[in-house]
């Protein structure tokens, strides 16, 4: 594997086109914090598989288009070259494209908006990163969340951008939560797997395995933490009496998965203390997910990865200096 | 009185258990910015009285449980020991527990969430404090507001956490404001007293007197400013034509009470200029309370002390350097 | 023209009353970033004309009253004298007064609130400016937006402050966008002109010409960029299929106009690269306007100039250092 990566790196050094693809793949990998083109390749494969599995290839196209536009925008626009090289201008765009593809109806104007959103996500990511620099906290996927929310909301104002799959706006508290008890082992495992694939808005167990494999080739701890985060999320959500469809569909688990990886290994150390801190953050992310689902209901907006962003920001800011 | 406090301090120095209780009491006192265990004792008595007065002792239990959990979490978690000693990790947890007890239905799962919220409030308070440090502004009760909002909203997603007393979510502007004129002296005084007890989500005149007494033993200016803030709030709200039930129930006055104490003495000097600045902030807090009541209506969330937090942040940030 | 301004400056130096009027006029000019009393005079004339044109002179009165109160508050309150002299404490107040006059029903209590809002806007502007100083980003019109939103929302809680012209709160996504195609040249030009006059919440082509003239006397590039911003906004909004009434009424263009001027000349350089960056920001502001229109619908609040503030903050924060 090392050999393959070294060969690819040599090729990328010799050809701007291969370098561009290398940076795009790294951008895909950065959704899960991995600066690794092979990880990115697994992730792209999972995205494409997941999109075809639900007969929506245009969703994958929207994601990859936004990723390409962002990678090009950051290059041409004179943004920080070191950040560009490791894919840090790409991951928010990829997620933004996937979200626009998932929640809006496809069409020509749709792809124009995906292009604009891809380029804008570079500006947002850079702005957020610089704003938070003074606090020594990373922007995480907030660039994605803010860009996607703006474009999804804007669909209500433009006939050229119809809102295909957005949830209907409702006031919270109207529906009764239906929690089926107990959770069968198969449903539990499906919830765990889909909690991982839903990080990329994908609803596929095979995609989940590809995502895990992609993580594992770059970082085994990250893969284990993603899995642990998903297990915690499904267990906590179920015990608290969450709607079973949400639990087994992974819709309460994708943000906790990201929190577990971020706090447990990427921005923290997997010491016992650090892991306990990460586990607590993961539990709280499940609650934040339920909270933001309710809080965003009047806007008809999905929470996306905002629960992960909010909780991880708080836990990184609060981290006791010598301990965790 | 000095003698009692010194004796208690000696005992706390000798026994970790008494120190823990000392820090819990200081945490209660810090809701009104007082680093004083006797103040805290008065406050706890007022909370317990107010809870029993409306036949809801579990509300007081939820508050004290969250306070104990937060005090323990901050101790074990390695958070700043000096801040811990003066109760700065406790007050947000106490208020969070009281809010969860007030707005959610009691039950076993309920208390599990109170424990999680108590621990989480430590993380939030620390994160908010560090974020604002660069701006030389304190976190105030934002740790409470953010934690409580998240857990209250999350109740809509978990069958194990039913929302007992949350307001029904509505769009603003639908109801007609009923302002009865004139305001009888008794109603005015009730409004003033309950504006103070509602700082702790309590609806009791005797509790209000205990809160005032607790303030007075630590700082007479603080007690007078709390009273003045309540008088200003009730007068302004009534003159502006606010719903009479809200005015006389103290529900438009608890945030202004906190603003008056914060700007008038804790973070400002009671000079004529400083008091005028605090009075203006107090008036604006009444308006902010009405605004946030309307702005939070679609979420079915109470404003809690956010009007105080928002206005006091603005007034502290804007403070003209040499003057006020 | 230079001669007139010099004579006026001499007179202002000799008389505090004329200085006060000078600062008020500069405050009006600062709505479009111009530190120039003649620009301010044009703007005030446009505001008065626009108000009388729709038979609502009290709206202009509310704006000028808030401007006078803020100018006086900042002077007496000991705020930064240099900022005061160039009108930086005035523009948010003027806009706040115009917004309260436009969206609330007139009356005695109404003007009391305009006075409070005018003074409060000074505190908000100063607070926002200081908060953002560490990020080297200006407060723009956020002081106006925050103050106006608070007072508009508060109208739902006070019988003394009836909400005359506020939009009815609705959940987004309920209405169908009606985009009439094609856009006739006259409608296009009306949309461009009103996009400029709506910066001041005015719906008048003659007012638009006065605003442009006022800009031109201080800065021809600014006037041209305002015009270009309006053209871009109307074209983009129409192409995306926005509601025709909004497009031709200038209601999707006033924020983009401000973005174009801010990024193109005030806080940026009109190089090809800088203009391309400003043009992209202007396009994104149209999308942000549609987004915030939908996002604020549940509150029954107008977006005011928040789309401009949000996008310009992001673009200023993200600005690649040597390039744009």
C-alpha cells in the first residue's frame, strides 16, 4: 500500500492533472479528517455506490462537481497552497454538493447552483477557519453546513431551484415519538453501519463498509473510533426512546461518529482520559442531534453535521489543558 | 456573620466533603454573582421553599443534583481549580437542573438527563468562557441557556424525555396582547418580588425575600440593584403595554434584575454615570425579553436568561473606557 | 463642490450646532460608507422624498430622530470621538429608525421606542465593532440589523407598539414562486433603481437617483459599483426564477448593492481580481437574500441588510492576502 501511495505521489508531482485528482481525493478523505488519496478513493467509491444503489447517480455527480469546482477555485483564487495540497478546501464542497443533490430536485439550474455553492464553500471554509484561528479551534464541517443551509433555504425563493427532498417545515412538538422496543440485533447493526454511511448522506451498508475500509487504510484508530461512535449513538438514542426509524437509519448517528473520531484521535489523544472525554462528547452529540432536528423543524432544514460541529467546538474549547 | 463564615471556611479546609458542600453553595450564590456560601444557603433555601410551595419538590432536586454533578465533574475533570473553588462551574448547572425540572416531565430517564446536562454544562461554561476571554467578557449564564435549550429541544426526539411544561410552539404575532390598566400597588409589588424569584424559575414571594436576604448578606448594593432592576422592569413593561400576567408574574423582570446587578455593581461601578448606563441596559433588557419571547415562540422554547446575557454582553463590550 | 465642503467644514469648526448637523449628515452618508456631509444631504433628501412619495412622512421623521439621538448619545456618552466625527455612530441608527417607521404603526409610544432604539444602536454598533476588531473585520450594518430585529420582535409583546407593516409569520415552503418571464426593459430598470433606493427601505426611482448622485459626489467608483451591483442582482435573481414582484421592487437587490460597493471599493481594490471577487460576492448575496427571506419567515421578520452583512463578513475574512 505504501508503495502504491508513493508511486501516485511521484506521478502527481510530475503532472498537474494528476495532482489535481490527488487533491480532490484528499478532499474526499478530509470529510473524515484523513489526508490520504487512497482513503479518498474508497470514499468516492462508496459515494458512487451509494448513489447508484438508490438510483440517484446525479447526487454523486453533484458532490464530485462541487469538489472539483472548489479544488479549482482554491487553486486559482490564490488560497493557502499548503491547505490546498492536503484537501482542506475540498471536503466542505463535496458534502455541500451531496446535500444539494439529495435535497433539491435535479435540473440544469440545479447544477449551476452546485457550481456556485462549490466555489462559495471555499470562501466560507476559509472565513470560518480564520475566524476561529484566534481560538485555536478548527472550522470542522461548518463551511459545509452554512453553505448548504443557505442554498437549501434559497430554493424557496427561486423557481429555478425546486426543493425536491427537503423536509416539510413544521413546528416542533406536534408529532409523537414512536420508539419500538426492543431493538433486534439486525436492526442494531444496520443502525451502526448506516450511522457511518450517513456521514456522506448515504443510506447503504456496503457504502458503510467502504467508508470503514477507507478510514482503516489511513488510520486504524480512526476506523475503530468511528465504529465505537456509531455503537454508542445507536445505543444511547435507542435507550432514550428515539424514533426507531431514525435510529436504525443511522440518522441520529452520523454526527456522533464524527465527534468520536475528532475528539478521540484527530484532535485528541486516545488515552483513557481522552477516550472518556470523547465518549461523553459522543453521547452529548446524540442529544444535540435530537435538539437540532427539533430546532430546525420550523425552517424545514436538515441538521446536517451541525450537531457534530457544535459539540466538538465546545469540547475542544473546554479541553482541560494537561489532562484529556 | 463574619465569624460563622470563617468557621465554615476552617471546616471546609479540613474536610473535602465540607469543601464540596461549600463549593456547591458558592455555585448557588454565583447565579447572582456572589462568591459566598451563606448567600448560597439562602438561595438553596429559597429554591426548596419555592419548589415545595408549588408542590414540585422534584424541581429543586433536579437543580441540586445537576449542581452536585457539575461540581464533581469540574473537580475530577481537571478544570481550573481557582474557578472551581468560587463556584463558577456550578451556577449554570443549578439553573439547568431547575429548567429541566420545570419544563420536562419527571421520571427516571429525566434524572439521567439531568446528570448528563449537569456534567455537560461544565464543558459549555468552560468553552464559552474561553471563547470570550479574548474579548474580556464573561460567559454569564450562557452556559445554562445553551445547555438547557439543547436538552429541552431534544425532549421532542426522545420518548424517554417527555416535555411536560414546555410552551406550545406557535408562530409569533397571532395573539393579542392584553394589558390591563392601571396596575394596582399589590400587583406591582408582586411583579417586583416575582421578578427576583423568577431568576431561579421560582414563583414565590417568600422565595424572593430569601433571595434578597441572601444577596444582602454578601452585598447590599447588589440587593438594592436587584430591587431597582425589578422595579424598572415592571414599570417599563407595564408602560409599554405588556401582557399583565407576564408583568405581575415577574416573567419580564428576571433578566433585567440580573442586568441591573451585573452592570451596576459586579462588572461596573455604581457611579452616577455607571448607574445610568446600568439603568439603560435594564430598560433594554425588558425589550429584549419581549423580543426573545416572540423570537423563540416557533421553537416552543422559553427565553430563560438569554435577554440578560445578550444585553449585558453588548453593554460590557461597548463600555466607554474612562467614563461608565 | 470642494469649496462648498470647505466652507461648511469651517462653519462646523466654529459652531457645535453646525458640527452636530455635519456629523448627522456624515452618519447618513455612512449607510453607503461615505464620510461626506454632502453625500449625507443627498441621502436625507432622498429619504424625505421617498417618505412623502408614499405618504408616510413619519417614516423619515423616525429615521432622522434616531440619527439625532444616536449622534447625541455617542457624543455625551463618551464614545470614541474620531469615529463620532466621521458619522460611524449614526448610520445604524438612521436605518433602525427607518425600519421601525416602516414596519411598526406610528404613535406616541412608537417614537419613545425610536428614541430608545437610536441610543441602543450606539451600544450595539460599538459592541459589534469591538468584538470584530480582533478579526480585523468591520461591523457593517449589523448594529442596525440586530437593534431593528429586537425592537420589531418586541412589538409582539407590547400593546403600546403595534406591528403595523410586519410580514405575517409563516413557515417557509408553503408558497409557490411566481416568476414571470421575460423581464421587460422597463421592469428591469425599475428593479435596478429600486435595488438602490431599498438600501434605505425606500420604494422610489427619484430617491434612487438622489442616492446615486449622493454617492457620485463622494466617489464615482462607489456609484458605478452600486449600479453594477443592482444590475447583477436583478439579472441573477430573474435568471434563477425569483418572484417577479420582488425582483422589480428591488427587494432582492439592496443587499447585493451594498456588497458590491463594500467589496469592490470600500474594503477592496477595484483591480480585475478584486472586482471578480466582489462580483462573486454580489451573486452570492442574492442567494443569501432569498435564503434569509425564507429563514426569517417563521419569525415574521424582514431580512433587512443581513444578507449583505453575512456575505461581506465571509468574503472579507476569507480574502486571499496578496491577490484580491
